[in-house]
């Protein structure tokens, strides 16, 4: 399943003899990660929303039409016969009425609504990008695990090769001792057992390396050859504990979003001023006392002020401040946890450096004990089983040093991940 996934995701191949650094892995994994395409979508959405917000300042045109019938119409309560005028009567207005209007309005002052809306759109877009930064940054931790896993396997394989050479040398010595009568067949079998175990160990390490390599290939989008060389990072770099994590930028973007929401609320409280012109055609027109269709127009300036926003202003402001306080607590919690993680990794780095200072001395002492055992075996005062125990003890000491070296580098890069330095 993993191989099939690798085949489908791999693009260029990192071929034989190539070298790969952890920095290369970071860059390639980021470029290959599917979420990277989300940046373009965020930018396009932001541009669309900004364009829509500005269009609110363009002239707005509205067409409406209606047809109605009413049970009663306007009448002038004048009886001309009582006034001594005969033959005169007021015409009765039609009870069915028709009309169509086309109105154009232009905002002169919107109280800062469009500006506040643009600020809110920019802040939300920035927050989405920072959230994406956080998600992509977390990939680095997976890269660290795989990269240093490969490094450890490489170092253990090299040590295993040297160990097998050592065992073969012991095999040759015991074979020679058998010819001289110092050793017997069981002594040689004891050496061969350790040789088989060493070969098994090499097989297991190789499979672990292959698994890490295939996973890393999927992350970076490149098929890695089995003999690719991963470069061990230096351990003498200057380390800073100042946090520069993308989460901090995300928190800042969150505060900016709340500021923009506050600006939008304040803009809602302001009055609006605009000009308008309305053209119409209907029966009746503006002259309600005239039967028949006629055209007309109306133009002027309009002032509106909606006081309904004042009713909920205090509660909505309190909600924004509550969200601000919650965000501030989340930021403080993140910094607290980051500080704990930094302290823990600093202690790990100090521990591995202290262990490495004594590893060489332990290896030298184990080698001295092993050499003495070899002399005793040659003299016939020590059996091969005891010699193998000393050989294995030296091997374990060398392996401990290798593990401590890789764990030191990994602890350094864990600290770099925690602080983003």
C-alpha cells in the first residue's frame, strides 16, 4: 500500500549518490503538501470580497413595478351645486392603478462602513493564511522524526558492518585455535551464533530505514534511492530560546480580526447620506387627481440614521472583548507550554552532551577488557563464550555512543522546532 502511494505521489527522483539535507526536506515537503494550494484560494477569495465591498459605493439602481386595485379613492368633498355652480363635477379617480419606477441612488457618505468592511476582510484573510502556516509548520516535526530515523539507521548499519568484521576476525581466530587444540567446535558455534544475530540486526535496521525513506519520499514528493545520503546536521550551532512560532502570528492576526469587527460595529452607528433620482411612469402619476398615464421624476438628497444598532451595541462590544480575553489566555498558555518544551529540550541537550563525554572512555575501557579476554582465550584460560560477552559489551558501548550522537542532534532540532529558530 505504501509503495503504491509512493508511486502515485513521486515526481522527480533523487538518484544514486545524491545527498539530502534536512533543510531540503523542509522546503520540498512544504511545496509538496496539498494544503499549500490553499494559499491561492485564500488570496482569490480575499480579492473577490474586497471587490464586492468597494462596489457598495457604486450607484445602485432599482426597478420596480406594481398594479393594484383599491376599494376607495381620494375625493374632494365639494358640492358645486350648493355653491351655485351647475354643470361642474369632480371626476372620480380610477380604482385600478399602475406604476413603474426606476430609482438610482449614490452614497455620498457611508459612515466608514466600506472601509471597516475592507479592514475586516483583510484581517480575516490574514488570519486564514496564518492558520495555514501553523498547519504546514507542523509537518516539520514529522520530517524531523523520519530524517533522524534514517540517520540513526545509517549509523547503526555502519556500526553493524564493523561489528560483523570483528566477529569474522574472531571466527578466524577461533578456527585457528581449533587447529591448535585450544578451542573446540562449540566455541566456533558460539561465534557463528553472534554472526547470525548481527546479520539479523542488519536486516531489521535496513527495513526500518527503508520504511522511513519511503515515508519521507511521500512527504517531499520525490522518490528517494535506497543509497541516498542524508547529511547529519552540525551540533555546534548557536541556539536561541526566543519563540518565533507561526502560532504567535496567528494570535496577532486574531487580535486584528477583533479590531476590525469593532470598527464594523462603530461604522453601523453612523448616519448615511446619499443622493437619489427616481423616474416613473404610471396611472396616476404624481398628480393624484389626474386620471391617465403620465411620466414623472423625483430627485433629492437622503439622510438616514438607524438607531437600532445602539440597542445591542454594548452586548456585541462585550462579546468582542470576551473573545479578546480568551485569545489572550490562549496566547499565554501557548507561550507557557513553549517555555516548558524549551526547558525540557535544553535539559535533553545537556544530558546527551554529558553522556557523550564519557562514551569514548567507556568504549576504550570495553576495548581493553575485550583485548585482555582475547589474550586469555589464546592462552586457554578463558572460553569463547566469555569472550563473546566482552565483544558484545564493546559493541553495545559503541552503539550507545551512536544513539547519543543522533539523539543530541535530534534534541537540537526539536528545540529549533519548538522555538522556530
